[in-house]
């Protein structure tokens, strides 16, 4: 039996001791994945397969994107959370006790959510605590159920999510930005456990969306597109790569598929012929700030907006590329190809 142990950089110092204890307790061979191929939040199936691992133990923060092959056990860790201070911050931000609020949180604070729920549920009858889920749902979603970013919750109000606010427990970062763009109809507040401060989020979602829509126009004008492979483990990545190639071919654009590991300005500056890049990565890492890059970097959803005539901007933003695949909630078929003679 062979098991891969994947640690983020900040926990690698403990890897040898953990591996030794695990081998002594289980009798299985433990392999430490010392350098992840892409983001540390994703399970690195490629490195695990190199050592013939039959399972992966993933330590630390995780995006909870489902894997293609190997069984995965997540050990998030337990960062300290002052539940009393968090409760006070929530009361200050939501003085109206009938408020409908969905509580989201970084996975490293999942251990404290039960206590926080006990503190708040008696005062706020309409509060909704999200649950962490891994993998795809077993059946069709019920009305009002949301399952994105490895979080699941049920909204039973007549107006749905538009009647709700969002409260996030965790530090500012990519996860919060993705939540805010995806659920852009909801006002957001957050509590940072490190500083002990709660606040109303001031990210101008409309401005951020306008910036993303500007990139859609850049993609529409591009002649050559570089498809950046930002994951080799998230389920469906091969299907979306093929979908993007077909999409670009139909739009009359040339494309190159590039596997460059973690993208940075220096790497991408080598491809001067490329007008724009599209990054296929997990939902948490797909929103790359490309302001320092030689060419813009867009998401698969933004490329779809640019190149699929059947897809229109509805106000709903998607960061998970799996939502675009056949059978998914946001899939839209490409229009039939026009024969060359007719064109």
C-alpha cells in the first residue's frame, strides 16, 4: 500500500515526522509530495501517480475540487477562532435579527462552526450555515440549493439568494473574491480571525465585473489564444480543454495548449505570438490578476462569452469551468457550424 502526503509549503517542515508516524501506525509506505505542480489547494494527482500512490492525504487549505482518479482525504487543520468575538462582530454587522444570512468560511475554521452556530441560531432564526462537501452531488439539486466551491447550503426564502446577505469567516483572499463575484447579488461582510475584526466588504463588485468584461472584449478581438493548463487533477479538465479548442476553432482563432506549471509574467512573456491566454484551473485559482502580465489572462467562462454566440451575459459570473460542460447547470451548446460554402 502506497499513500501520498501533500503539504503546503508552510507545513513541509512537519512532513517527515508525520510520514514516520503514519508509516508506524498503518504499515503503508508514505511519500511526501514536496513541490506541487500547480496550486497547493488542489490535489496533485500527477505527482501522486509518479510514485504509484493509491490514495492522497491532502493537508492544509483546499479548494475541494473533485479529483479524477484517486481517493482523497482532506485534513484542513484547525486555525484558532475566537467564537465569542466572531459572534459579537456578527451582531454588530447584522443588528436586525430577522436578517437572512448565509455563513461561509475558510476550511481551516470548519472545526469551530458548530459552536458558532449554537451561539447564533437562537438569536437569528433565518441564519444559514453552509456545509463543506467534496465531490459532485449524488443527485439533482433541490430547489434553492446551492453547491459551489465545495460549499453547500439551502435557501428557502421566496426571493432566493437575492434576499440573503453573506458572512465570511476568514482572511481576505482569492476565495472571498471568487465568492463575491459568483454571488454578486448578495452584500458581503467578513470576520478576519487573525485581526479579530469584522467589516462590510468594500470590493466594488461592479467595477471588478466591468474589468472582467473588458477582458472578454480583448478575447473577442484576439487572433491567437494560449490555453494554459493550470490543473491536471480536477475532474473534467480534459473535457474542457477539448471544448475550448473546438470553441476557438469555430471562432476562427488559432490556439496553442501550454503546460507551464504555475503561470507568471516571465514564463508567459516567452509566447509573443499569443494575443491572450485562458487559464484552466480550479475555481479558486482561475481568477488570475494579469495586470503585470504581457498579455491578459481570462477564464474559460470569459472565453465562452467572447466566442460562443449563443451565450450572453446575464449577470451571473462563473469561476468553475465544470459548470460549462455538457450536463452542467450553465452549459450552452455551440450553434451549428456554418459550412464554408455558405459562409
